[in-house]
C-alpha cells in the first residue's frame, strides 16, 4: 500500500522504509532516508499492537530488536496479514481521523461522515493506540474537502472498485496524509454510523458490490463514542471499579470485555490489547459530554507486577 501511494503521489503519505531483516545496512538506509522521530509498526497487525516510536538511531535498533522477537508470535495469534515485516515511517504530528467510503465501478467515491480519534498519547499514555473514536467530528467544510481529495488519490492509487474502504488520515496545518486504506469496514463503524446517522454500512457494502449507489443519509441522530480502557501500569489486574456505575449513565450503550480480575494486561506496544471498551450514545450533546467526563473519572483498573503472586 505504501509503495503504491508513493508511486502515485508522494504528497499523500509519509516517507517510509519496509524492514524484513534487521541488519546494519537496513538501519543505515533508514537513518539516511528518514527524519527522526519515526514510528515502527508490524505491517500486518491491527489495534496498534507492538507499535512504538524511535527518536534516535540507537533507540531504533532497540525497538526493532524487541519487535522482531515478538512479531512472529503475534502474527500467528492475531492472524496477521501477509509475510511478517516491519514498517518504519516518519511521524506526522497532527489530529487523526477516519472515514468509510464507497467506490463504484467507475471510481466515483461516496463518503460517510468523519470519525475523530483521541490517541493514547493525548491521554497521557506512553503508548500508541486509539483511545477513543467519536462521531460526528467537527471539521470545516474546506478541510473536509481537502481530506476527501487526498483520500480519492489514495483510493485511485490502489485501484479499488465496487468496494467499501476504511480510510485513516492525519490532519496537519499543511494538509492531510493517509495512514492507511483497507478494503473493509473499520472496527465498530457499523454500530457507530448506525447510531449517529442511521447508515447501515453492511447493507451499503453489499449494494456497492452489486454496482448500486450507496444510500448515506447525513442527518445527525446523535453522538457516539467508543472508549478503550487500559490500566496505567502493566501487570496482573487486581481490581476493576466503576463499571456498574458506568452502566447507569444515560449515555451508556454497551461494554465489551477482554480481561477480568486475575488476567495479565500489557500495553499495546508490548503486544497487549485493551482490557475493555465502553460505547456511549446520546441524542443530547450536553448529556453526552457530561457522561463521557463522568465515565473517565469513575473507571479505575488496578494492577500489580506480574512477577508477584496475588
């Protein structure tokens, strides 16, 4: 994907290198071509698993060695795409968004409303995962127009036709850059778009494959957020508090749990996933904002060092 973007239009994607073997030559090539800091991530895994930043060459060596030790195991357990390889690219500082789009047989593109990301770094974690996804996103019409232009270039570069596309982008003062494009529906998006806009992504996905024009209503029905919770420290979970109270919030919609008391929880950069995620929805914006604030204050996950026994 990165190679295709680069050949089509170098302005829509950050500079990158793909590493399959960690050698002095591959490291030297990265140092010569890319500007630090860089982000290092397995090319075929999801949920930001093992993703880390490197701010200088020695740290890059360390990150690559650590990642190579865990990568094959994570590819097997998470059913990673393609041959295990590592993508190293320049970090672009900015706000992150995603959008689902549909491409017909002629290359015409139909966009859903945008989704705003809050990253783990913005919430004080020394990690690289998406802490929150929320829609609708507040973006000016001019900025949305430019985001769509960049997205269309990426879609045409990949040659997608009769397909849905999950597009992730970063917005910086000087423009928009593509993080990735997948010929799939993004995680939680079927639920998020259904709640906030009454868009049935699954039906529209079938329609675009049949050569029909997707129906994408723009009338806002309410506000939706999916928030992922990690403990502040890695280790064995000793207690989780606040979930019962969370379920009483007017905006509470659902919870999905991955771990419980007694389970081991790791940060995403070390191969872990979130302990649980909670979805909020409300037609009333003030109530929605208030409940989100209350939720973040009431949830607490306590851990102990995994070497200690409970």
